């Protein structure tokens, strides 16, 4: 067992050594109403993760390349103020809820009643509305090898029914960052939680992601309409640009003559994973110049693959790096977009007495 280590800097920072990884807490900033926001550093060997309790955002994720040299591989900002100023634009690294992805027309029905949620994406609700879970301060506590974040969303929050109590646990063990989501409600509701980290395995701000190679264990995907809402079809990926069953460069087909790619300005669709609801490896991401590899394991039925199509160079991120078109990509493990309006999709309903539980793990290596 590693020894206990305590460090105090200006009364703000302390470090606790667990059996495998360090956990450090530091003040990250202050909300406009005076609420303090902290940032926690999890470190195990050459892997380091910094997570703030504002939105549960993964602010930094440093992993080594094939030479053992570490780089920060997620997009984000250096200060709390910068996250506050960007509003709903990129959702860098945040916990998305109550409902990840889109709800068509900001409307869904549950138990025969119609509910209306904020339209913050054209005619749609996106990522929980105008003040989703990535825009609130979570209550944090340290746990072995990580932190547990809890947020209570009151009945009617962003139009969603029921008081929802959500907990997200981040733990780091070696080269694996584990994210465990759980939630309970006091009334029938819908819930779909995910993390919205943007990855660039060359290093954040180090060019576009078109040479990254992707493998997705999925035979089908959910095509979208002009508003990026699923049509309800589960379409085969075979003989389409959406076939990533073998490692394929992101840029190999992204500019092809395909209506789905044109609608999304690239990839921004949901893949129907082949894991049958069981925890399994579903995504592999490989960056050939550094050798970094990211494997994603989950028990969720879907994953949104997004290629940073709305990054446009207007945002300056960490270390003064400008985030241009397709400078990051995201894999949002999730239930399908707009599921409440598609009875043939896996249900996202949660009832009192039930517990929403799901796990996603990011595994890093190099070759």
C-alpha cells in the first residue's frame, strides 16, 4: 500500500493517497452567486484526470503515448469563468442530463401526459435543456481512488417530471477511468445520462481528428432527419460510410456523397451497439502518430459518435489553443436520442422504486 500523503497550499489543496491513486482537491473558482467550485485531481502513474464539481466536467485527462510522454487528450478550458461564458455551446467534458442528446420538438408524453422541455437546439431540446446537468454545481465527496458527485434535480426542472437524485462516481485505477451513473426518482420520469468529453489523442488543440482510426462494434445505426432527430429506423451500416466494424480513419469517408453526412456536417449519429445490454468493449480509437489507444466499455445500448462538426475556431481552449473544425471527437454512451417519442427504441422511463444504473469505462494504452 502506498503511504498517506497530505499537502496544504494556501489552505486550499490536500492530497490523500489511496491504495492505487491519489486524490487532490483545489478551489477552481466561484459561481456568480458566490458558490465555491472545486476541482479534483486523480492520479495513478502517468495517468492524470482533473474533474470539477461544476457539471462533473472532465477538465484534463493526461495519458502517455508509445514513448511514455504524456499529453492532455480532452478539450476544455483553463478556468471556471470560461466554462460559464460558453453557455450551451460545446458541453466540453460535462455530465449530460436529465436527457442526453435530442428530444424532438421539446415534447414527450409519459403516462398520457404531455411534457414540454426547453428548445435550445432549433425546435429540439438538446442535452437536458438550457440548464442541463453540465451547468450546475454538484455535491462532491472523496471515495477510494476517486470522487462521487450528487445532484438533486427538483420536480419540473427543465420541464421534466419528478425529483431526480443522480450520483456519478469517477474512479481511476491504472489506465482506466471508470464512470458509474445512478439515479432514483419520486415520480415517473425519463433519464439518459452520459459524459460529453471531446477527445484528440494527439493532444488537445493539436490539429484535427481526421487521421484517428475508429472501430465501433455495431451493425446498425439510427438515421436522422434534417433536424438530426432519429427517423425511427435501425439501418444497417454495411456498405455505408457508417460501417466502422474495422478500424477506419475518421476522414476516410466523412466528406462523401451521403445525405446523412451532409445533414450532420460529418458524423453525429447514434450507433446501435452489439453488446445486448451487457458490459463490453464497444469502441476503439487509435491515433497513429502517437500510438495512443482509447477503448470504451459500456452496458448502454447506444453511442453517439460526433466529430466536432460545430467547432469553428471561435473558442480558445486550454493553454491558448484554438479549437477549429473537427479538432475533437466524442463518443457519448447512451440510450438512443428521442427515445421517449419512439416506442420501438429501448425505454428511458424510470419509476419510483427503480434505480437507473449504468457504467462506462475509458481504457487507455499505446502501441
